[in-house]
C-alpha cells in the first residue's frame, strides 16, 4: 500500500471514530444531522452534495466502498430495486453500520441521493411507480429477447426493465428514441457514433499494463474505469499511472453484424418493442 492510501485509510478511521462517538450519543447526532440537512443542502437534484456530506465517508467518493461501508456499485447494490434502494436508506439495516436516515433526511432528499447512487452505478435515475407495458406476445419479439439475454450476449452490457449490465446504456424506450436507420447504424457500426457518457478510456499503469473500460468518473486524485465485463470498477490514482487516454472505438463488439439475417430481424423486433 502506498503511503497515500494508508493516509486516506487513517483519515477515514479517525473520521469514523468521530462518527461512532456521535452515534453513541444518539439523539445528539441526529440533531446535528437534521440541522445540517435543513440548511443549504435541501432541494431537488442535490443528491450528489447530500451523498458527499453524509454517505461518502463509509461508501467512498464514487461509491467504491470503504472500510466502514460496502460498495454501492457492486452487483448486490445494483440488484436492489428502486423501492428497495429507497427503503435501505430510509430504514437502514438493523445490526449494521447502516443507520436509518428517515428523520435526518426528507423523502425528497432520500430520493435525490438514491438517484445519485443510480448515477454512480451508471444507470438511469429513479422513476417510481413506472410500470412497464407488459410482455409482448409477438413470437419475433420473444425470440429476440431470448437472443438478447442468451447467445447474442447483449445483456452483459445493456439493461432493460432494470435487468442487465451497465457498460452500455439502458435500452429502455429505445424504440421511441432511435428510428430504424439509427438503430441499424448503432448495431452494425457501433464506433460510428458513441453515445454520450459511454465512451471508453485506456489507463496505462507504471508496470506497462494497459486497462480498457468504460470511463466512469474523474476526480482530482483518481480516474475510475468499469471493466469491459462490467464486473469491476477500478479506481486508479493519477499519481500512480503513466497515461489516461480516450478511445475512439466503442466498447460494443460487432456481434450483431455477425448474426444471421433471421436472428438480426428477431433482435430488431425485440429492440424496437422496448
Ligand atoms: C457509518 C457508515 C455508513 C454511513 C454513514 C452510511 N452507510 Fe450505507 N451502509 C453501511 C454499511 C456497513 C452497509 C452494509 C449493511 C449490510 O451489511 O447489509 C450499508 C449499506 C447501504 C446500502 C445497501 C447496499 C447493498 O448492496 O445492499 C445502501 C443503498 C446504502 N448503504 C446507502 C447509504 C446512503 C445513501 C448513505 C448516506 C445517506 C449511507 N449509506 C450512509 C454503512 C454506512
Ligand atoms: C461489451 C459491452 C457491450 C455488448 C456485449 C453490447 N453492447 Fe451495445 N453498447 C455498448 C456500449 C458501451 C454502447 C455505447 C457506446 C456506443 O455508442 O457505441 C452501446 C450502444 C448500443 C446501442 C445504442 C444505444 C443508444 O442509446 O443509442 C444499441 C442499440 C446497442 N448497444 C445494442 C446492443 C445489442 C443488441 C447487443 C447484443 C447483440 C449489444 N449492444 C452488445 C456496449 C455493449
């Protein structure tokens, strides 16, 4: 471990001790927090500020996790449904370091923080009570959905109805967002235009290793890359890497172009139904 990482660890530990002492004082701590939350931080769209003020100490600047909290960008956290995410923040988890924030934060503030967590996870912001339109009975759409989740391997990187990966954009509403031509273009020639926010970066480390992935976050100290399989979010401290480069190429492979015409039609039918 570098001295810097250690230093960060030490700072966190001591901040946590302060926090713990406050928690033991119970009521006092809650009073302090509600006094803070009633101030300048209240309001819609303030999720990031609120997160940085209350959650980052345990969950990390980018949700990568810290000694006293868990990552909010890993698979279990991604699996939480919108309402579950709201509930964990509201009610906490009994017997763990995760306190209930109800009372310290308003419902809107909790909603904003939850939306910001989705943002850290690379997913769309929360929409509550938004039911999907129900399953289709068109056989092409059904076959296309099976391909999407099966052999065409699209679900590793893309989600719809809150299921699937986050390396590529969520495909909910795709049918109304992209016309036929634009959809074909996105599938046949992914690098021709890259969806904003889904660009790739390459990090060259001091030992010469090069890592490629979806660029997630940038701060003064570090850059964060999500691995191509979507499973790992890795934070690289800038002082410890040789170079960080933008890539012109899409992370999306040319799987679609290599499918048979009938498979392509099924997938297109499914994608247009989203
Ligand atoms: C004192 C440290 C601490 C603070 C501060 C804290 N958490 Fe947590 N949080 C935890 C721990 C520990 C867990 C894991 C609980 C468990 O074991 O299930 C957790 C769990 C969670 C989970 C569930 C993750 C999952 O994968 O199930 C969410 C969501 C979460 N916290 C959000 C927040 C938000 C939002 C805030 C700020 C309002 C916050 N936390 C503040 C310690 C903390
Ligand atoms: C390794 C990850 C990965 C896989 C696998 C993958 N994609 Fe993608 N996809 C991406 C990324 C990243 C983008 C955004 C960058 C871009 O525009 O090319 C994207 C973009 C798209 C878009 C454009 C979305 C928009 O909002 O404009 C569509 C449509 C799409 N992918 C469909 C698919 C389908 C269908 C499959 C399976 C045949 C698939 N993708 C497989 C990563 C992937």
